[in-house]
C-alpha cells in the first residue's frame, strides 16, 4: 500500500488494482464488481444449491453475498477509526460515496475521498484534471510545500464547517461543498439558515443532533491522525507576511496574491509592509532577513516559551503558527478593544473538520498570549475577566504604584484577580512625575521614549489617541563664548569616542567578573594609549568635544564612570532593543499611568514596613501598623530602598538575591526646567529639538550638557536640561535659585551674542533627596554583571515577586522596562 506521504506514486496503486481486478482499472466500476463477484463466489460459498434449482437463482444469491462482502472497505491508515468511510468529494458519477472503492485516501479521521475521485482530478484525460492543474500552478508559484492531490482536496474540495452562533446551541454544522465560508457568514450563522440567509422550512434546526465526528476532533489522537496541517485562507496576518511563503506561516498559497514571488525578492525581505490604518510603530513580525528587534516574533517559528506551553505542536507547528499569527495581526489592527475568541474564530477560514479543532485551540492560544502580555494589554479596562478561573491568583498585594506596579495590577485585575496596591507617597507614578506649572508638561522624571517600534508606550499612546513628538537627529554643539562647533569636528570626535568604546568591548571579551575594571579607568587608558601610539594631537576644542561625549555616557549610565563596570556597562545591548523613532511625550508619562490606574484599588500614604511570608498567607504591615494579607505579593520599590532595607522581610531574602541587589548601582541625574518670556534660542537653534553644551573644562562636565526644547510647536518658551556625573553631588546642597543661577550663566555664554532674559518660572529636581526613590535608574557597578537583574527578578518560594526597571535585564533604566517587568510578573503569578 502507498504511504500517506507518497502522493506521486498513485499510478503504481492503479497497477496493483489491475491485478486484483483481472486487468480492469478501478475506475471501470461494474467490471471490477463482476470480476470480484466471481472470485468471491468460488472462495466464499460453502453450500451448493440443491439440484434442479435454476442457475439464475444461484447467480442472484451469489450477487447478494458478494455485495454484502464488497460493499465497504476500511481506511487503511493505521489508527484511523473510520470503518465505513464516506467520500466527501463526490466529484463525478463514479464516486464510491459510502460504498466500495479500491482505496480510500485519508485526510483525517472522518474525512476521506475515494479512488474514483482521485482519478477524476489526477488523470490527465479526466474532466477534473484542468481544475487540479490550475490550482497546482497557483500553489507552486506562491507556496513551498508539495502541491499534492491530497493538498488540493484539503484546500479546495473539503466542505467547510461552521458553528451556530445561538448561545443555547453552538453546534457545528457541515456546509455543502459549494458554499465558501466567509468571516461574515461565520459571525452570523444560525442552524437552518442557508448561505443566502433564507430560512429553511421545517422545525427548529438547532434541535438536530450534531455530527458525531465533531466530538472526536477534540481528542489528541485526532490531531495526530491529521495528514496535512491547516492552512488558513484570507488570514488577517496575510498583509503582514507577504514576504514569506504562505504555507510556512500557516496560510494557504492558493488564497495569496500572485505577486508573492516578487514580494519575496531580496529587496523586500527586510522592508516592513505598509498596511493602511496601521501605526508604523506596530511591527509584530520579523521580516525574513530582519533580526534584533524587541518584542518581535518569527512568524515561521515557535518561541521557546510557546514550545514549553504547547509541546504537541513541536513536530509540526503549522496550526499554532497560523493561530498565533492571526491573533497578533488582529490585535495590532485594533488594540483599543479586547480581542476575544469570538472575534478571532470567524477569521479562521479553512476547509474540513480541522476548522473545528482550530477554533477549539484558539481559546488556549489566545489565553496564553493574553497572559504573556502579547495582546489585550496596555490601558485596556475590561468588563469581564480575560482568563479562566484556573489562571487567577486568589488575591495579590502590589507594593508601589510606579509604572511596574500599575502595569502588574492592571494586568492582574483584567485577568480576574483581586488586587490591592500600596503606595507610600501621596501620589502615584513613582519616578514618573510630571509638572505643568511652566505652561507645558515637563517630566521631572522620564519623558522620552527611546525607540518606538513595538514599544508598549507607543501601544498605550495609540490606545489613548495620544500623539508623540518625533525627536530630530540634529544636535548642534555650542561652546561657551557663543560659537557653534563645526559639525566635522563633532563627527570626528564622536568617531574616536565610539572607537574607544569598541576597544573596551574587545578588551572585555575574555575577562571574568573578577577581572572587571571601572569604565572611566578603561576609557582613559585606551584614550592615552591611542594618542601615544598614533601620534595624533587633538586640539583644545576637540578635547572639549570629547568631554561632551563622555558627559553623554554618564547621562546614559546615571553615574560617574569610575563606578560603572567596564565589562557590563552596556550588558543589555546583547539583547534585541527597541528601534525606530525617539519621541517626546508632550503630555508626559503621567497621562498613561493615570489611565493604567483607573479602577484599581490603590491605597496612598501606606508605606510598607515589613513583609512576613513565613506562612501560607503573607502578612504585609505598614509603618502605621495597618496590616493586609495576600497569597502573593509583588514588590516594585526602587533598588535603593531594597539595598537600604527600608522593608523588613521575614524570613530574610536569599543571600543570592541580596548579593545581586548590591552589585547594582543606584544612578542619579537631576533636571532643571526654565520658562522664559520668549524663545530667545530660535534663531540660533533653527528648529532643532535640542542642542548640546560643550563643557569648558573636564571638571565642569555634566553641568547642563544638553538642553531640550519642550514645546516643539513653538508656542511656549521652555527649556529643560540635565545634571549628570560629578555635577550631581556639586548641586545637591544648592538651593533651587543657586542651580538656576548656574544654568543661566551657561545659557548666557552659549548665546553670548544676544540678550538672554531672566526665567519667569522654573523647577529643579532633587531625586537624590526623595525619600521614596533616592535614585533615578540603575547601572551595573564594577565587578557586577547583567545577570543581577535576572536574579533580582526571581520570585521567592512562589510567594514574593519583584518588578521594576532594576529587574529587567533587557530594558533597564526605562519606563518601558519597568512597565514590561510588571507585565512579566503578572504573567508569572497567573501561571498554573
């Protein structure tokens, strides 16, 4: 017998049929039955007729016995439960229907076609051959898989199945082969309604029993007996994946555009498709030659966590990929509404019983993706729990109402978990704190989004209809004295600065943690060696520009370089990062966090003093003596507070976690914002979003290194600048007016050729003195490693969980990283 994979050898099958049928082909019907009858009469009959009985009588009896013997033929696929197969194709008058055929072709348990229908399409002299040949041409031009006749039957001839939309019914019905299922039809189908929506006469069709084959589909063995994986037609993912072979990403090549081969050309293999109405920041799928993009998936491959959750798809992931890609595409097309199985199921357009299985699996895949925060996330507020009860923790306490705490609380509440958030301050937001007193929103903490593609901040802005301002790339460097630095000098020194970091990167390749050194020390060493070996002598201005770039590095690290690890200062760059535009949140991060907080049970002015997790129920006690209990607790307080033991843990945290906590540094930067009566900088800056300040000497590095124009529309006159590195302790004990005075000295030097007015209003941050922060963001100290972020993120006994930017190894130091850590922990707490 032919194997199920051997679709090209059916001629040999026909030859074997010839031997069985005395030289006649299986398609010749009567001659086969006649020949078979004669053979079986001689073999099977054991009682001869009484003498004198007419010969015709004996022949009739023989015919009845033979028809009984040859009426049925079992499916020869090992394990198939179909004892009496029925041909679904009925492509010609010779179709065996529910009778005998020389061979049944198995597609699934419950779906077979007969040898006569096979011949109708496969044999070049038969009427159906042209239909098959035309389909085959389309399939081979678009797809990668074998255009076998079985694939043709599954893609073109199997009937569709559709589920009744009446809540009291929900039975599956098989449509006639001529009816092509559409999402619209699937959304509205009722038992007894024809495809043209006219009611079939008679009694209520919902009372009719469901086909018995449907009940088998849910069993795991049914899926293992499926010959071909489901390939969806007109999937919502299709526009996203035009550069892929459709059958490699769960879609049918027969329903894809004929230009598929052109789209898969080299010039398109990294270009993102332009989809009308879709945010350019939504790029959920890698294109074929792309890599290194955060929160992006390969549409033709399962991720490790997906394989762990769905091991049954490890051998053939096609069904999973088809569903996952459909879900991701549908979510990014409309992220303002909850994506439900009911919204997705109508878009599963595939012939055969496998559609029933796909709709059943859709629930599992969608719940998994919801729990992981891949869909149904952001600022969505829901009316009913997104996850089944088995995924819901009994109750959770979240300590801290910053970005990570609010993200986790929103996710958990949407899942259906009871959540209480305890916040020490009188406000929410943590290190996100926006000020509107200067006429525009100014972030005292974060305000810039670094890389918007697939960034959850961009997702929330889309959900809320908030427009971000794209920051330009131009940053002119001004010297004290009013001169603008030649861009050639700037580019030259930037090149040398990056070359120094490249040498440091090469040095660290074979270094262990014990061989680590301060980044500042290594930079000086490499710079000194370069000057000695090259004989190059930089000018005084070039040396100052180098100091500007070093100041920028201290801004990125949040610390002086003598504390930062040369081995691990940029540890997260080894992971995919957010790409695309850098933007200014003109309405501030607070707008997003306030929406996240809506509907949550948040208790402000509740400073947590101790957490006792020694028993089955965790006890959380505030500094005022109030007490709460929960089954799980999420700690999202800043790194500094954990390092200084402001919260007592009973029993103490594991030594491994304490060591990790102390291997990270608590970086600090401060900000100053100034409101002026008019925009005195416009003529010189010429519309740039920011400009740089070249420090006059190394000891003044970090004092107002970059100035940002916080009203890109040009209506308000507000500048914001940063204080970094050694300048932070220098201004720590100054009053606000003193810091402003220092800043004004710098501005008057940068714009020496014109009058610089006194500011109308201003503020200066003091994060180092904020009792509930005492820091801006984390960095890896000398001797530490990026692994510390992962260790801090580890839960303790499945009771205590940790989130915050200092627990996100991939995206530390950012609101995005903090938010994603909260989503991550909500997922962990909801795992069964």
